[in-house]
């Protein structure tokens, strides 16, 4: 049985992901925001990966700061993908068509990333951090493989 | 007054007939015979390694309608969408009715290195025989032996959805004159053994140049611009250049590239994920360390 309430919730969720932009004035603004998120993630990985590879020592404060910056830049994720941000006449975007043609799979991929991100944030020591990091990377890959277009 | 005389019509008809004869002769298949296949003791492990670097499974994966078959069994049928139409890569398991069960060694070599099916029909070069042609024949036979070790799966794949397919196929015989270089791979004595191993894996079974090299007007690999990046096979977007990966700071050095191949995004390497490269990378990661290093040595030295 699907209640009216759950239908309403589902509709809201779909609107949040695909509907007309709530937080962004235009598709281009959404593109800019998600690219800023990806850039912050890239910079964050630049801090985290050397710790995984052993080039930099484990430092909980540094890791936490990096993850916070990544999280903040991407906080609006659910609004990053309005239909009018699929293409742009002024901006280059590698957002793949499958984001809009297969929104369920896209949400699942985004969800997997977010779960891994939350788990990594909750780690308390070096062993835990190193064990949890791979899943974050897999989370990135989950979207990049299916939902990021070729160059 | 007659503008077109009877003799003109006769001339045109003769010209057209000669053209057809020329087309028919020039597009004829040239298969190998059983006598051309050397004695060979198959090495299944080597076949498996080459199957992995070839990424055979990426195209020959079971299609969505194939039930109860693991995703890593090459039962075929996963649609491959290309600008010329939808292709359904065939079943490579040893099933006698729908797979390679009855294929002889020469059948398999003709497919892999001559681009010819068992009835001598030209194969569509989305199947990269244009690269496999450069391989050692023993390696081809090892792949056949490895494929024969799979359990047979009955799966008759759909016919390709390509317009005017009989004419296109026969026309490929003409295309082979300009687009098909069958020279065997040669080592470069000035380079290390590892570089040469990498060169063989990349240029032969790995068929990297099929996507990473631009194409000429005739849709053949533009060998003057080897590995400078090409059009994406699905029709939209580009496949990046492999030249100057270190100089352009994509990777620090060959060792960095090895880590990227073996770990991908799990170690923060995000440039091998999109456009199908994610699957290619996972196939490369199945290789022994020395072969991954060899590929990295060769690729990171492309200037």
C-alpha cells in the first residue's frame, strides 16, 4: 500500500532532484554551483589522498577540515540538477544525459557517495580512516563512470 | 534528334557492370587456410591475461535479456550503440549452436586477425581486429583456448541493427584496402623489454589506439597522429590524448600511472572513470603487476 503521504514525499523528492530549480535562478547557476562542489572535492582529495598513500601523516584535524569544506561546497547537491542545467550555451558541462534519463540510478549513486562520505567523517583513527577511504573513492567513481560524459 | 544514342546506353551499362565486377573483386575476402595455422600448445593462463587486457567482456557481456548468467561470462548481446547503428556483440562461450563451439582454430584466427566470420563475411570493425591483426598468432590461439574453458551458454544474440548491412559488410572489403594495416607488431631494440611488452599489449590486444587515435576521412586510424586522442565510439564527445601525460601533469610518472590503473578512484584518480574507461581500467587492473608497469612505461613515454 502506498499512502498519499508517501506519494507526496516521493513527489517532493523527485521535485528536489529534477524539478525546476529551487535554489538557483538559472540552469547556469546550478552548473556553476555543482562545478564548485566538484572543485572543492578535488581539492579535498588533494589533502586526503597523500595521507592514504603515506606521503603525509595522519592528522584528524586536517582531515576533518578537508571533509567539512567538501561537505559545505556540496550541501545543495539535491538542487544541483534542474532540467534546464542539462546543457548550457555559455558553460561547458560534462553532466551526462543519464542523470535525467535514469534519475533513480543517479540518486542511488549519489546516495552511495553520501553514505561513504558520512562514514568517513565518522572515523576516529588512522586505521578507520584508511579502511573507509576506498568507499568514498568508489562513490566518486560510481557517478563518474555512468553519469559524467566523455570530454 | 536523339540526345542519348543506343550506343551511349550500352556504354553506360557496360561501365556500371565493370564497376560492379570491380567492387565484387576488390571487396573479396582473403581468409587464411588451416595450413597457415602453426602447431601450437595452448597456454590458457596466457589466454586469460590477453582476454583481460583485451577487455573482451566489456563488449561481449551478457545482454539484459540473458537470465542466470554472471556478468563476467562473455555470453554476448549487450547492445553497443554506435553511430552506424546498434550492434549486438556475439556469444563467445563454447555453445555449439549460438557460440564458438564449432569454430576451428583457423576460423578464430580469421575473425581476430582478418576480420572475417566463418562464412568469410567481413566483420564490422567495431570488433577491433584492426588491432588484433598485429598480435602473435600463438597469443590468438591462447585466447581461443581460454574462451573454450568457459561453460557453454545458449544465447543467440540479436542481429545487428545496421542499415543496408549486406552492402555495408561487402563494402568493408574495399575499406580494408585503406583502413586495415595487418603488419605484425615489431619490438624496438632501442627500448627496454618492459617498454616493448607495454607496446605489444597496448597496440595489440589492448587495442587502445582504436579510441585514443584520431580517424582519417576513411575512418581508419590516422597513424601519423597515433594516440593523440580521438572521437568517442558512441558518437558524442572525445577520448583524450595519451601523449605527454607526464609533461601535461596528468600523472607524475609511470609509477603514478600504475597506481591509477590499479586503484582508480579508490586512490583519488578520477580521470579513468568516464566514457567507458572505468571498465577498461578495471580490466587492466586484473593484469599481473609487471604487465601494468609495462603498459604504464610505454604510455607515459608517448611524447
